[in-house]
C-alpha cells in the first residue's frame, strides 16, 4: 500500500494533471478513490489538496473528459490563433493536457496523428520551429518577389506559421518586413490588383460590324 503525505499527494495530483487526467471531484471519486481518501484525510477536502498542488480548483471543476472531437477542436483553435503546434511547444508550454490526451492509444496514438486528423499539414507544423531571423527574412523577400499580398490579414490566411514566427522574432509584422528590407507602409496600403480595361483601337472600331439597321 502506498504511503501518502501532503507532498506525495500534491506530486500525484500534478502528475495526473500533466498527463491530462480529469481532476474534477466526480471523476476522482469514481476512478481514484485511494487518492481522494488520502487527500481528504490530509487536507480536509479535495479542493484544498488541489490548491496545495498549485492548481486552479474552479478551472478543474469545469474540466471535461477528453474525447477525440474535443482534442481536434482544441488543435484547430490553437492553429487558428497562430500558436506553435510543434510537439515540444504544445507538450511543455501551450497545452500539456491536450498533448497527453492526444497521444493516448485510445485517441490518436501520436501527436502527428492528432494534428493530421485535425486536417493540418504536419510537415508544415514541424517546420515552424525551424524559423529563425534569416529564414524569416528570406521567405518574406521571396513572397514579395512573387507578388503575394503581404499585409497581415492576407498573410494570416496564406502562411500563419510564417507571420506568427515573424511576430515572435521581431515583435511585430511591420518590424519583420522592415528587417527584410521591405517597405511595410507600401505593403499595408497596397490596393488589390485590378485588371486594366482593354483599350479599343481606331482600327477595331472601324472594322466592327454596324448595329444600325438600313
């Protein structure tokens, strides 16, 4: 039988939290009775044990069990907000619980599998962490040379990983453009491309059939 102490209980709670285990009272009472009894004995309540472990009890009360649908929804939300979805960043910084839940065998078995199931290109996600100041500037110049619309709104749709990396490295999109030697004011104020109207020559007018009836 495991010997419990306040520190041992707190350590177990933090470990479970990192692994993505649902820590609301009802779930613990059903799945981890021994831990709950020990927590109640040492702290007086499950809430006190959670708070001693440094976690937000109110947030945990609202926590729901992970499902495949919820995992995919969270991945898409993080991607839409421009977060770095590389495994290291998600599992250690952004959403450790999401990462742990996604890699469970009953869900997707791996982070790659979860990202792919969410409809995202995993190779693009992996490239995110390879961005540095030089690769960002090179890509900006390349896009500019290709005539790609580079105002922030358009770039968020065209290449969210690039603009997010640029903002992290240079503090803002404008500063990144400037560092690449581009005129950000001109880019921001750039008007959408419009096709020029075809000019009609005098010869074309003369040769055109008359619509006037005799």
